[in-house]
C-alpha cells in the first residue's frame, strides 16, 4: 500500500491516509613594511574559490591580497599584546583600508612609539576603547527606547565612536540624546534593517499551520515546491522556529504538488540536504531515464537512494487518485513528504507517498518537478543560472537600462534592441534577473499597480525575484503582478512598471 508521508505534530494519530510522527600558534609580528616579507604568503593556502572571491569583492590584485594576508595573520597577536600593554590608553585596532597595516588607537601621543615597535601604525584618538564600550553598554541597557527605526549600534574604533544605524539620522540622534551617549555617537542612515536570513534547502523540515510536518522539495524564485497533500492554498508554514511562508498553490488529488511563497527572511539556494553534514548541488531538472540511480532527502529518514522503476504511475490513495507519478526503490516514512528527489545534480521531483518503510524495505512515488514548475510558472533555483541575453517584448523591443547607466535606482525602459550590455540580462540561480552587475527590482518593494521596475543592488529580497513563465509573463511573485510597458506605449523610452497580469501584448516577454 502506498501512503502519504506528511507527519502530524503531537500525539500519534491518523488523519485520512496521512500517518503521524512526532516532531522532532600565534603568527609572527609583521615588519613595518609587509611588502618586505615576499617569501611569506598566507593567502597561498586559501582555497582557489575564496581567493577568487576576495579578489573580486575587495578589488584586490594578487600582490595586494598577499600583503593584506600577511598583516591580517599577525594582527590578532599584536592586538592582544598592545591591549594588555596600553591598558586604559588603548583605543581599539583595525586593519587599514588599503590592507597594508594594523592601525592601533592610542589616547596619548606618548604611547605611539610603543605601537610602532610592534610594526603597527598608531593613531591618536579622543576616547579609549573602554569609554566606547561603556557608551555601547548604555545603549544596550536602553534598547527598549530605540524604536523600530533604529536598526543597530556598535563600537567603531576607526571613527572612535559608537555608530547608531537607523532609517534616518534624526532617529539615531534621538536615541543617542535620550540615552546620554550623543557625545560618543555617530548617527548613520541605513535604509534597510537587519533581518534573520535562513536558507531554503531541499529535504529540510517545515511545519504547516503549526501542526503537520513535511519536507522542502526544491528552492524556486520566491519560495519552494513541495507535495500538495502537505497543505492547501493559504496554509501557513514555519521553519527553524520562525515564520516562513504561505502555500500559494496546491493540487491534490489528481496531482500531488504545491508551491510555497516565502517571506524575505528566507533565501533560495540551489542545494539539497544530504543529512551527512553536507549538501548536493542542483544544476537543472533534466528527467532521468527508468533504471537511473536517484536519491531523496527528507526530515524523517534523511538521505536515501534507489533507482527509478517506473513512470506515469497512477496511485490510489484510499480513493483519491493521483496520476503521472514516478516510482523508485528508495524508501521513505512519514514526514518525508514533499522532499527532494534528485539524480546526479538534476532535480527530479517531490516525494508523494511510500509503500513499506525504511526498516523493512520500501518504495516511493514522486511528483515530477517539471510539471510543478510549468503549472505555476516557477523558476528552479540552480547553480548555473542562465546565460545572458536580451528580454524582447512589446513591439519587438527590449528591456533596456537607459544610457547603460548601471546605478542603484535606475528605472528600466523599452528600447530598440541593439545588443549592448544595457540589454543583456542573466537569470541567476537565486531567482534574480541581472544586468550591469545589478538586479531588476520593484521600487521600494511595492506591490501596487504602477510601481516602477528599476535596477538595484542585489540583495535577494522578494522585490528582486522574477519568474518568466511559459506564457511569456515576467512575474514578480511577491506582488503577483507582471512587468508591464506603461500605457502600452511602444516608443523608445517607454517606462516599465508592474501591473495586474492581463495577458496583453505589453506584458509579454521572451528571451532573445
């Protein structure tokens, strides 16, 4: 008998065919000139990927990376030594912006010589680190007076202040004045608050309506896919003990698939949990042949493998028929429902039901993932993303960045296709659509008709998630609205906005 595998929290009960299960050595001090230590290169031991990322994100040459690595390797021991020797005169330490020296703050010029002897660079400051720590502790004790506009505060030795980040400088100043720390505070405006960030990863547990346990299938732009019997449209989900998302589509019986739209605290990743301390990558969704090896991931039984034994299987779940499933010899148990099936690095489907169990041998059936993606117009999150190309739409014209001006907040427009980088868009594996190093974005995260479509620094938030459906709609799932040529204006320079999806020609796009 094949049975569904969602697990119900709490006492062991049976709900229909849904079985219940409980939830369940100091480095050497550098010379004053790190370039003199040509034979020393701590960066040489870094993984190639990390070296490449440092060069890319910090704009470093190989020599600059080597020099910075020498300084950083020696900094911790030098810092500990000077903190002890300087006592109350110690003003904190930091790596200089060019990476060529450890800078140490001192409150008296007389202590500068002691710093230079270690190879570090002294800087006379007004306040000691102890004074700054006391100001920060005062803010901690008064945290209840911060208000939602104040995002964070911390000691910044380089500016010899306590930085208060808030939505605007006035809110930061008000908090500092109310706590008596204004003299030491440096207000900084920060548009976006910090938020917890969690990975969407195939095979991980999630909870439906605080009651039923299921497993994530695969990450897609704006959320994840899973089994339809896990929850109906509108059901809420949580993961890692925090709010996660809402079922936006669900089909069962007939099919057994669903998709969950997650909130901005969750980031789609092209990975599946292998339950051995690692993950496996998802590169695409090419269907594997019958007889191919396949593995599945789920919160109850972890990582289990077998082979594909049959396609187009019709399953009778106690009178509820589901068509077009795929059978495998991998086992599963309650709670594994919705979890990922993968062959090599290709996504195959989401777990639907099982016959037997993992103790006495068992089999499973899964819902093919490509059917789910097609049904809801979803974009699978993959390692490869997509190649760069034009997005062609209304009047045969392209989505364009005006004058190739790739800056945060630049509106997007319709323009005659010309093959320039201003019209080369990449569908990245995280659900974003990118050009000129920035992401397509709905201004201010708005969901209203007429909200401007623009470029913005890539953050992965829901305003930067777009799905190009099989019908040619370029949809922002957060707003559930389409990228639209405003006013159906076919002239060069027509602005792009989001609007209710109407199926009109001014909302249709294709990759060119």
